[in-house]
C-alpha cells in the first residue's frame, strides 16, 4: 500500500500528495494521486531515479509533469522515459531537456486530468522562460516549482531568468488564488498564499 512508503504529505477525501526529497539540491518531488481511480502524476523527475520509479509503481503514476527545465529537476527523466512514463514540459524550456528527452508540451491554462482530479497549468516565467505551476482545482494545493518559495521568488540570475518577470508572474498568476492555498515548492517547506502575499513589495525593494 502506498501509505506504507511513509511518503504521504497531504490527503483529503479525493486525493493524496506523496513527497520525497532527492539529490544534491534537496529537490522536492511530489506525486498527486486520485483516491477514486488510483491514477497519479509525478511532478519533477529530479534525481534518484530508482527511488522515484519505486514511488511511481507504488502510487500508480502514469506520467511526469516538469515545472521547468533546470538540471536539478530533470536528472531522472531518462530512466522514467525508459520505464514508459510520458514526460511533459513547457515548449519554452524544452531546449533544456535536449539531453534527457521529453514527450509532450504543457500549455498555459491547460486542464490536466488525473483520474477525477483536475489540474490547471499556470505559465509563470521568470525563473526560466517556461516555468509552470500546477493548481489543483477544488483543492487548496499549488505546486509552484521554483517560482514561489517561503520568503520570496526563485532565483533569477541564471540564463533566461528575469526578476521583473517573476514578480509579475507571482503577483498576477499565483497571488490571485485564495489565502488558504498551500504552496508546495520545488525545494524547502510548504507555505501559503496568505503568508507570502503581504511581502511582495519587500521582495521588489530588495531585488531578489
């Protein structure tokens, strides 16, 4: 049973979120699973592919969604694809996956069905040109990748990063969600929209 893995992070009557931390950069990897159908999706095939494949098998994962194309978020992709899992990424970040491969593109405002769960995709450039977040419809869950963390936006000093753009993405695309929305970032601990939204101007003034 999936809960025996000790990975259960969040649940309600309809869904489960499983969570592991992998690799040298302590990446968060999440599985979102529909309790009604057993269908599941993995968010960010970051590293430690053996662990991720075990998790996928135990939770019923059928495909992988990438929040963005940075190296630390994609290292397990070749093993995932070899095992038959479809990998999806935004077109704008697809070039970063040239060495590991991908299968389909994620588009802005797309609705992705995971069993009876529906996920809305959110293009929020700034950390990378193709950074995507995933909001679970009818549940207070937002997978933010490296766009929004506890205490501020993701780094923008890498190639393709843009501080003004990430601030705009957070303000216009993420801070529009209800205050009780739980933010599950690509590294570190959960936060909420309520905790982060009041600090936007501070982040703008400090410049990072």
